[in-house]
């Protein structure tokens, strides 16, 4: 092989990769700007979910294109995206819990639903706090500054002639070795969660696996054309894992909220009973039966049962899915394609 020709090929590959970086990151910023317009409306939870996914995809793109991005601008841009991801992620989690509790409450009697509504009230307050933080991170000036950061990061203006929108990105037929190595790293991380994650109580490993599946999926969205059919199959498989493990995570997040509310009811009732029993030598059981919140425990308690039962069902689906993917050789095939 002609050494000079090899150098030229590498330079051309790097140039194309840098152009792809500008297009992809520009698309991500455009998308976040669009989503931000309805983000603070708590009557529609869709934008928060969409912004959360968009910011995660942006982080995945930053990871892939890092070798051709400005080393000076990279840390600041990454940290800004991380702040947005954390903030909108918390808002999305609260939205998810509120929706779940409201749906469970509609199947209960009036007192059960009211008991559960106390959980929702506390979450509404947290939702408002999330929005205050989001408002500061997603105002027009802040997002425009992020767009400028991305331009500086990729070394290319994102504006087109007569149109500020970024041109469409098409997954390239060739990617540099750094991108292949990153896919291999993400795949190894995903597979390392097993067998621990296949145990029902391994919550930490399951959520670690969810993050790994998400990162692999979003990376394959950008590289699948270059990696072949196996990569497209693996991308769909990673999405399936991400979604079901995400639903399990939602159950894990919601359970502490109902248990905290039950503890509040217990504290309120204990205080009331002690006040009513003041001056007595011992506690009259009738006072316990007349506890102020005696009819409100049922809502949060049954919600906890609902969440635990649903999580168990989701876990069984997750376990079957992983075993089926492994039996079909999805991950082995992807690993083999990376070694070509």
C-alpha cells in the first residue's frame, strides 16, 4: 500500500467525520430548541420526555465525535448538556410518577384515591421546583449560547443559506476506528451486567444495564450503516432492553414516594393519638381505631402493591427478552462485525 495514499485517505475520513459531527450536533440542538417551547407546560408531559431523550442522544453523539472536536470547547459543552439532562430527567421522572399514581387512583374508592392524591400533591411541588431549574437552562439565550458552543466545538457554522436549520444527517458507510472501538466498549459494558442483572433483586445492575443499552442504542443509530445488518438488529434489541428496564426503573422510583407518604400518615396519626391519650396511664385501642388518617392508608398501600407486582412482571419479560436475544446471537453477531 502506498503510505502517502493512506495518509490522504485518513485525512479525508477525518474531514468527513468532522462534517458529520457538525451536522449531528446541530440537529440535536435544533431539536432541543423546538422541544423547549412547550417544555414547562405540566399539562403535557411529552416535551419533557422528548427533551430527556434528545439530550441523552446529544451526549452519545459527543462521545462518538470526541476525537474530532475541539479539546478546549469539549468539557464546557459536555457539562452544559449534562446539566440539562439531569434537570429534565428529574422533571421527567416526577411526571412519570404523577401519571402512574393518577391512573392507579382512578381504580380506587374515594378515600383510597384521596390518600394517593396526597402523594401527588407533594410531587406537584417537586415538579414546580424542577420547572424553575429548567426555565433557567432552556431559555432562548441559554440555548442560543449552546448552539454557539456546538459551532465552536465542531469548528463549523451550522447555518445554511437562507435557512438556519442544520442539513439532514445520513449515517455514513464508513466510520473511523475510534467509533468502532467505542461501539465495542459500549457492547462490553452491556454484556458485563449479566448474569447479576438477571436476579430479581439486582436493582443496581439492572439500571446499570439500562444505561448501557441506551448508550449502545444511540451510538448504533449513528453508525449502523457502516457496521451492517447485525448493527441494525442490535440497535433494535438495545432499544427493547432500554424500554423495559426503563419501565422497571419507573417502578423503583415511585415506590419510595408512596412509602414516604405512609410514613407521614403514621407520624400524623401517632401525634394525634398521643394528644388524645394525654393524661391516661396507657393507650386505649379505641383511639387507634379512630386515627384521623385511618381510611387514607389504603391508597398508597395498594399503590405500592401495584408497583411491586408490575415490576415483577416487567422483570420476567426482561429476563425472557435477554435470554432470547442471547439465543439468537444478537450480541455475538455485533461483536463479530466489529472485528471485521
